[in-house]
C-alpha cells in the first residue's frame, strides 16, 4: 500500500466525536444516561462472546446510540457465529452496531501462530457471511494491521495509544478511513492518585509485546516501560486533571486526525457516569 493513500472503500460509521469504552457491558439504564449526555457510541471490550447478547438490550432502550465491540477476539469467537449475531442485531436495529475484531495478545493465546493470516482468514469468513466492511473495524496498532484495516474494514480502533500515534496512523491510512482510538481518563487533579489508578489499569499491558513494541515506536524507552511505568509514560496514556484539562487531552486525538475518541473512565464503575457528566460540557457533547 502506498503511504498516505487509503485503500478503504467503506463509508465511515457515524460514531460521534466522543464515545465511552467499558470492559464489561454498560447496563441499559447507564446507556440511556450516556446517550442523554451526548456521547455517540458505547464500546464493549474484554473479548465478548460470539452471541453478542448484550447488544440488543442497550439498543432497545436508546434511540440513536451506537454499540461497538472493542474487540471480539478472533481466537475465542467463531466467525460464523459472530456473523449470525451481527445480522440478528442489524435486522432489529439497522445501522446501530459496529463489529470490532482483533487478534488479542500472543502471551495469552496458545494458538496465536500467524496472527496476520488468521485475521485475514477471519475477515474472509465475515465477507462470506456478508458482514459489510462499512460496519466493522479492526484493532490496529502497527503499520501492517493499520493498512489491513484500511483495506478490509471501515477503519481502525487503536487501544492504549497517544495522539502522536493517531497522527501517524492518519498519515498512513489516508483521510477516508475511520480512526477511533481509546484513551483512559481519571478525573482528579491529584497527579499521584491519578497515576496510581492509571498504573493499576496499564500494568497488565506492560507485559504484552504488541503494546510494548508500539510504545517504543512512539519514542518511549525501556526505562519508561519497565513496570510500573514512568510518570512520563503513564501521563501519556492516562489523562488526568480537571474536566477542561482532560477534554483538551482527548481533543488532541481529533486534532491529530481521529474521527472519534472512545473514553475509558478509570477508578471503578461508580465513577463512570459522574465523570462522563463532568466531561460532557468541555467536550461539547451536551446539548
């Protein structure tokens, strides 16, 4: 693929400028409040099961909110079943579900050999089952998979990255490909407390080669990435401060070329809605 030239042929899903990323599905009641606050999409991570049974209850209680997976793991969710789930959801709630898929982590997948080929094979199976490229995204960090996302999906959903990565990704894939990075936040101006919460969330990923390699490409050193991570590193991947300061950090992704930013609120489930409410004004989602 030629650098800066997109091979994507799909229209970008309309996800809104900001959304919400959670490790477990939000409740329908939470989804209602998230929609009222003006967030466009709820992303559900932690490798949800292929039946995607959590999606319809959320969509049933909301009017325009999108639901996306961030991501379905190709090793644990069989493509044919995922495709059936996609079509079931699409039939009931046309245009409101985005299927995010990815290869997960080599350290936690026994059958991880040839992940790039396995991902292509999975996408072939989705093609055969008529899951449209316009309603799917790929978890992508490095150039090779970012290019694949441009070729075989509506775009990419990078996780645990920085606005610098977003800018590099946009330059690589061109203007027509969706970029929807995730970014973690802790709503406090106590830097030490924020870093403590951030380190607890990021620690797991410091042992995963695909994330570590990506951070090194972004200029972080071995010292930065030695657990529990330097302040410089933690501050780069976990935004903290006042609502205005966090909003400014998240907006850097948009300025760098993101279409949408998925916000992961750290600090426990009790912090989710209150933090999103505080951020809605500075982010411009409310009203």
